[in-house]
C-alpha cells in the first residue's frame, strides 16, 4: 500500500464489494431454535410420522373454538393421496400431528401446503399479516408398534400432560376438544358423549382420514388400547416388589 494512501474506516472496510465476503445481515438468522437445518432422511411409506409445528412467541392461542375450526379446514384441504393427516392435537403455541406419506418429499410439500392454508385462515381470523412459524417442523419417523402407540398417546392426550406438569388433573372421562380424540377408535373405553359439543363433533365429517399403514391401523394395538385418562410421560407404578435387604 502506498505510504500516502488514506486509512479506511471500519465501516468502509466492511462495505460489501459485490464479490462475496461480509454483507449486512449475512450469516445464520438470529433467534434460530432447536430444529437444525440438516437433510431429512428418507423413509419407507409403511412408516408413519409424528410431526410437531411450533408458533412464534406472542401470537394468539390456538386453543379457541374459532381458531381450531380454521385449523380443521386447513387439515381437510391438505389431505392428498401421497400425504395424509391421521390424528392431531392443538396446543396454545404448537400442534402435533400423526401423518402418513409416500416419501420424504411428500411430507415436506404436505406440511408446506397445510401451513400455508392454516396461516391464511388464521390471518383472516385475527386480522394479522405477519409470520406464524419460526422454525422448521420437527419430524420423527415411527418404525415400531410401540413407538406408534406412544406417539398416539402423546398427540391425543398432550393437554393432560401439560396440566399434569402444573399439578392439575382432569376428569377421567375428559377428552380434548382441540384434537381428533372424538373420532379416534383406539380408546380402551368408548368416551361418553355427554355434552352437546361432543355430539356435534361425533356427527360431523372429521378433517382427518383413516390410516392406511399397518402400524397405524393394526400394529400399535398389539400393545393394548389407550385409556382416555392416561397421562403421557408419566411412569406407571411397578407391580414388582423389591426383596428387602438383610
């Protein structure tokens, strides 16, 4: 550099030249959550998936009647031959789904299609135009009957799980109106249709579709049906007695 060349300021030295290097707002987006941007593994069509979608902070709760009706419509419209939503559970700031798909690309396009319809419906409801989802969806491929049963329990009974963590208990015959529990046919005891909303939901066409994979239709039942009062994540007391020490 010539002796009389002016010294660049920090801002000037960092100014983009159009040939790569530093750029304003370049790099990993701020606030990235835990779902990493890695290539998702493909899977066989016989394996169902447990999908989790999380909302950005500060948005309205999804657990209200108007919002869940919009979500039902988005679920029904997202159904395709190569991607199917079989069960779902809606929480205030996230939702769980049990899905089936022919391959990884079908899941990706199916979830994108569902999210677009859901956002359009909720934007119309809440007069909002910003983003709703702050991260990629989380997907877990379920390969065994036991995994499928545990995932079904978690999706359909997730609200019991959240309340149990806060020390609250729900009535034994309670079922979640913000899930597909009313249409689920794998309960160990038929839920009581003891309220008008239950009767209304039971009579309406469900937004979900019947499972086609063996694991979701038959396989998981080998480990027993699911009780409506079960709490996901809670360990059952063991019936085995320990031998006292001498």
